[in-house]
């Protein structure tokens, strides 16, 4: 089955896992990069999505989805 939508997969499939609901994604801008992260509560967050016009940013292993990033200024 194919489902065409302008929404990203996080918005479409959120809540399907059941169990405890995770915190909503937070948009963070650091060092000229925009990231969507799940805050982990200790000044860090798990990177879910990177938003950047630069292809080289997506090749940075520190910015891959699932990476832990330090949240400054929150």
C-alpha cells in the first residue's frame, strides 16, 4: 500500500508504537543548523531530523539520526 502525503513520516506514524508517549520533538538551532530532537532531560537530546541546505552536513557522523547532541541555551 502506498500513502502519499505532504507530511513527514514522524507526523504520520507518531503514536503507532503504543506504550508511553514520548516527548514531542523540539526544534533547535545551533551553529547555523536546524535540528529536530527528543529532549532527554539532562541537557542532551536525541537527533531525529537534520534540516540543512548543505549536503556536507548530512555526511557528518555527529549529525546522523539517533546521535546524542548537547542542547545549549534551552
